[in-house]
């Protein structure tokens, strides 16, 4: 991965090359190996390179042709570039590098925006026609690589991260509607951002900047046709074949490569396939010395022994997590409160000492049905739910602590969520369960937001679990899971590749009947059955835990100074945004014996307050 930035000035006299270069420097963590800018009439293009394929400076960017008629800045990887290159060579095109960058450049010169449909990979790029002063932007199908853009006053800007857009504009206004969504979901869903007039280019979309305007269009949506011609055995064979190809494509690298190995099914499958094709393949896991409930490293070590990988276990203490939390508070440039980013940051930092590219199991939960909530949704959709049984749970919750930090407390929390979903339409239930923070947004603001001006997510009709997974792939996957990985890994100049999000794998997954993925007892059925012979049996009988960390301990023991500063009564009053009484109530709950979800709520407030201080107040 790399970092890209660019600007289109409606009036070329307004172009500020020094400001642009300073803004580009804010992406140094994404690409520490080379930096360059290109200026042409109305246009500025900049690139920060993390060298992965063809390490020679000849592949540095912005990449141009001899006559400098076109230029490309590209963040990502095109995994089928060798095939595309062979096809282009057959048509008489010659190449001077061995990089995927040049292949993408030539393909775009030849085919324009139609070239995007041929790409297999993760990407966000800007391709400029320097003669026509026109720019084509595009983002990959699943939203693995981020791309922001803005259209404000006399210029249109774009960049890999919001911090660079912020630096290119003198003034940006906070979008309170977006922050309202943030306090619901723990992230800001695309296409919106924390600022008015700044947007995320959505997955599977392109944009054209021309004549002082930017226009977006969709080029891809996941096909939704169920194929019932394959029996379960044939489907397993097909999945195995596709996954093998997906992993092999992502093993191409001119720098050291390995894999995250959490001890869960998804990363274990990726690591097992990779070890089949790479001797001495390196795997890495992370655990917590003083929070055993969150430690899964023994599962990862068991898998590593079974598959024969060169494994390294990284053991952390609460102090390490506190330091990482402070790092993320400083680094986050748009409010994002998925606290597992704290652990992914630590993992990425340690892994980067050994490799430059890591494979991960991200995406499998969303396309093969892996979340606990999927079991609950399947339970309710199948109309076998017993309201009488579920109604008992909130009464129990009055007498026992409900939180994420213990098995029993977490089960009470999950059952309480389940009860909330009974008797309402599946689409309303999906929206309710999407709300991770449980913050009452009508109470936290001093001045409420008018309903007609809210940013509302659009939910397609839910008939079965494949509809739920489709929504997950459009909402949770790009806005939370993939954003988290990019945020945390690229902070440490580590590229992460996601084989489960290979185009052929995704489309195959959405062609499968629901019963191949989930039933009343199991999730990710076809993954389990396809790979149960390659992995330890214990992997398939253990309960799913998720990559969580002890947030209550981190906040109360490590971030007390930040809480006292950013959530004090005086600070909140001077800020004049939030209700002091509402925040005080969350703090009291955090310090009680029944913390519920208050630790994550306080973390979300700390993240926002730090963002506000750096970007709005100053």
C-alpha cells in the first residue's frame, strides 16, 4: 500500500505547490520509501511509496509516459497484473519495469475507465490526462483501500487519508450529522466524512474530475444469483480451488511476507494455504499477559504447529495497550471507535519488524456468516424464537453485571440485544444491531439534530441470511473492518492483503445457498467442512470471541488523565456540544460493578474529543 493525494484548481493561479507538498508529507507513514509530486497547469499529483513489487526507483510515482501526457498515482496491488501485461504485450505494448503500476498505467491509457473492470486487487488510484486536465479516480470493489475527496470553493482535492484533505483546505466545517452516526455505529459510514463537503469514494465506484466538477458513478455491485446446481461436496471443492488461487496471487512480493494468525478459523485457513506454497512461512499472533479472557494465543500456537509455520507469539501487557491507545488517539484523523484498532496497531508494529506484507482473514465473517449476531438473526428469521424465554434475560441482567469483559457478562449483553430484535421488521432489527455503542444520540447532544437532516443508512429488504451478509459487505466490512486494518497497519507502513475478498471468492460465496453457510447450530459451515482436515479439531469446537481488548482496565488504569482532561465538566461546558449530565452518567456506570458497554462509549468520546481539539477547536 502507499499514500496518494491530488488537487484540481479551477483557477490555476490559486495553486499552492508548497502547501500541497506539506500536505503530502502527512502521509509519510503510508509510504516511507519514496516521495514525489507532479504539477501540471491546474493539477497536482503526489505519491508516498511503500515499495513492494519492483523495488527499483524506475517504478516510483507519479508514473508518467515519455511525453508526460498521462500520469498515475496508485495505492494498492493489482494481483492479475502479469496476465494483463501478457495480453498488452500481445497487442504490441512494451514495458520498462516489472511493476503492476506500469501495467495499470498502460491499461488505463489504452482502455480508459473500462480498464477498471479487468482489475483484480485492492486499489485506490488517480489517473490524469495532463493534456485534457482531466482525472479519473477509482476505488476497489470491496473498499479495501480508502479514498477521500472534497469539492469546495476553488478546488477539488483527493487523498488516501482525511488529514491531507484537511491540510489542503483553510476551513472545513464539522458535519454534526456524521458525528451523530459515529455515536451510533462507532464509525462514519460512506459516503460521508467528519466534515461537510468531504466524502469517501464508495467501494466499486469511480469519479471523473473535469471542467471544475467531480461526478461519481458505480462500476460494480456483487452479483446476487443463487446457484443450486452445485451439491455441497462440489461446492467445497470449488471453494478450495478458489481460495488456493486467491492466496497464491497474494504471495507475489519482492519484500518479506507472512500472515496474521489469531487462532480463529479465518486466519488459520489463510495461513494453512500459504504454508502449502511457501517454505518457512511466517505467522504472528498477539496475546495479553494480564487479561487472560482476551488471550487466544494458545489456539494460534496449536494451529502453527499443525501447519508447520514459523510462528511468533507477541505477549502484551495492559501498559502496552495503554500506550497504543494513546498512539491511536493522536493518529486517528476521523472519529473511529472500534477499540480493536488498538490491538491491531500493536500487532502491526511488532509484525513490521519482521515483514512488510501480511495476509489476513478479514472478510470471511461477512461473506460466509461468522458473527454471533448472524446466529441470532438466523434464529429470528426462521421464526423459532421463544419470546417467553428471551424475556427472562433482562431481569437476570438487573442482578448480574453485563459487559464484554467476562463470558457470563457478555452472554447477558448478547441476550439483551437479542430481545431487542424480537417482533420488529428484519431491516429495523439490522439497524438496531448495527448500533454498537448504544449511545442515545437524542440525549447526548445539547442541541438535537432535526430528523429530516440526518444521514440515514439505506437498508435493502431482508428475506434471508444472504441479504444480511450483503448488507454486512456493504456497510460493516468497508466502514469498520477494512478501515480499521488500513488505519492501524498503514500507521506502521505494513501492507495487509485479504484473500477472502478476492473477486471470485466473494462472488462464489454470494452464489451459495444459505444452508451452506449457517444453520441453527453452526456458522461458516462450508469453511469448516472444507478445511477441517487441515487444521486442529479444537479450532472448530471453540466459541468465537472476536479481537477484543480489556477497555475498562485500559481507560480506568491507563487513560485517567485523558478522561479528566477531555471529559471534565468544565471542558464539556466550554465546548458547548454535549450534555454534561449524560456523559457523567456514562462515567459513573464505567466505575460501577455493572459497566455494560460504558467502556466503549467512553473510548468513543475520547476519540471524538481528541479529534475535535486537533481539527475543530484549533
